[in-house]
């Protein structure tokens, strides 16, 4: 299956794209991209993953995804060997008449044998199904408990299951992640909301809200249809806090998105390109609420308790609220969901949710920013 692999590798080299850069831009682990280019498909958990990653990678390289998938399937069919004996009709043996008498006797003995085995099996099953002693049952329950881990090293790699917890020390505070689901994607409950990470993807989290990445989480393996198999997860803290701390003190943005030095903002996530976002607002009590999408459409009205509002935008949303604590907001973008608490009770707020571009790295950051 080298044809499709050579096409992917040649196209990437022509565009002068390094594998590490492609992995960051596509959110596909580097080892899976290497497998697509070299034809080492055994590293994938199953056929659907090969097809899905191939489509995403082909589209990223500017190739036709449908044609690439068709080429992969055609090459696979051509490489499937069919043994010659499978193409020949089986010969029908000729049995002499005298043999049927012996076969009848053997059949009668076989019936008696299997009847005896059936009775023995019934008795054995009844013995196995007897209620176990109470002490044995308690031991089994203890083994089914959730595991708790604490990150004491720069790299952490474990197969996690529903209910497992991971404690992450950041500075003088300890943050906890809890596994909510492991299929079809990994769901982690955090202090900044539930985070969703698909197979082969990575996500960097800012746990303490200082605009610096504290931990990078990657999903290396999971079964989309069987949560009992858990998810193989790698967590990395090497150099993230130091590098991000330095970057957070001097982030340069383009002239179009430059902000005053006094502006305060928090990075919610970053990406290789800006993409549409959705804001869900749930009102806890009466509130005068106004919003503006992409510096265009503006709407304002009073909202009552339990009312909900959904806002979609391509680049950014500005909101005003007469009581910031009266509204709970949630940002959904790029497969991520982040819960946001915006202010103290009774505080009038004006906030921007927008994309900023870092000219040095060429990447985009989605931030929440206070507006004077």
C-alpha cells in the first residue's frame, strides 16, 4: 500500500511541511501520520480510524479526500492474496456402501457419549453457579474501585477508565481531572469545564487561568464502541509552564487585533486557524443582556430565570450584562466545551470573546477579554 503513502509524503515535502508541524495543525498524532505515509496500518486500532485520518490528512495537504480513500481501498484489494485452492471446486469423495453400516454404529456411540457429556456439564454448571461466600464478593467489589493518580513526573502515561482521577500540582495549588467517558471520545471533568479529546488528538489546558499552558493531554488509544477498554492517555508537563509563563508576559499580536497593555484576557484555547464558535448562555435570574456578533448584529432584552440563549459567530462576540453572576456561559468550538464564570454577584460586565493572532508563532488564540 505504498502508492497512497508516497502521494501523501511527496505532497507534504513539496509544500515543505514538517511532520511535527502537520501533527499540530491536524491534531493527529505524529505516529499516525507516519503510518499513513509508510503504509504501517497495523498501528491503527481499526479500519474506520485509517479512513478518518486519511480524509483529514488529505484535505490538509490540499488533496481530494474521496480520491485518496478510493486509492487506498483499491490498493488494499489488489494486495489481498487469494490462495489458488480457494478457486477450485472441492472434490466429492465416493463412499462405499459397506462403510455406512460402520458409520451408523459410530453415530449411535456418539449420541450416547454426548448425552453423558451433557449431563456432566449440567451438574458442573449448577455447582459453579452456587452463591459465593460474602467475603469473596466484598473482595471483588474492592477491585472494581476507581484509581487515583498524582502527577509526580514530567510525563504520565496510563490507561484510564471511567471514574479515575488525576491530581495535577500547579504552583501551590492542586487541580483534579476526572474521567467521565472513554467512548467514543475521552471526556475529562476539570475546574474549567468538561474537555473532550478524540483519538489521536492533543489538548493543552490552562488550569490556573494565567494564560499559560499547564499540561498537554494526548489520547493514544481507545475503542469508540467499548468504554470498558478505557483510554490510553499521555500527559506532558515538560517545559510547558516555563515556556508559557514567559510567553504570557509578552505576547505579540497583529496590528489588526492589537490591544492596550492594560487589557486583561485569558486564553481559552489555541489553534492553527480561527474557526466559528458557539456561546451558550443560561440565565439564573433576571438580567438585561446584550450581545454583538462579529461587530455586526446586535440584540438586547431582559431574560428571566431558566431562559437560554445560543449565539454563533465566525470571529468574535461581545456581551453586556447588568448582573454578570446571573448568567452562566459555555463556549463550544473545535470539539471543545469550556464553562465560564464571568463575574461576582451584581457586577455589570462587558466582555469580548475573540480570536487573536500571535505573529511570532502564526497560531491563533481564542481569549475572553475585559472591556473598559
